C-alpha cells in the first residue's frame, strides 16, 4: 500500500516549516545579526519556534506514516495529521508572541503530545501483534 494521506500533511507541514524558517533570515536582516540571536528576544524566539518544529514534526510524520501503512482508518490518519498541523501552528503562534506561557503554546504542545502518544501506541501495538504471529 502506498500512503496517500501522510504525504498531504507532510507537504502542508513543510510549507509551515518554510514560513517559520523564512522569518529567521528576515529578522536577521532587520536586526543586523549575522549568527545566533544577537541578544534579541524576538530573534531567539523565532529560532526556537523553528527548532521546536524540527524536533517534533519528523518523528510525528514517521509515526503517522507507519499508522497509515498498518491500514488504520483513513479518517483516523486524517484526524492525526490535521491535529498535528493545528498543534504545530498553535505552538508556533503562541511562542512567537511571547516567551512566557500562553494558551496557544500550551494547547499546541498538548495536541502534539496527543498525536505522538496515540501514533506511538498504535505503532507499538501493530509491531507487537505482528511479532506475536
């Protein structure tokens, strides 16, 4: 089975990653910072938003792909993909606005963890069932 759903969310998340990444050189130009954050909190947050995205999204997409390959309901795979997209958008929005706690950031983190937990659990369950055969 060739996955059809995960590539959609990988592409959409790729566009979001590009948007988050593009903010960094634009801020560097405006703030005249060559490397690092130059002590500018706004640039430090932009760098952290992009890095946090890069830390979580690849593993979540891999797990989503494995769940799709295992034949779980397309609706479930879509729900997990959409949830991940919304979660990462909320997290990026919340952290971009303030380094302090914020509802969008908290909700984004919580939803990302939910996707990670559910898809991890299903991947482990699928592997255990195959190993038991």
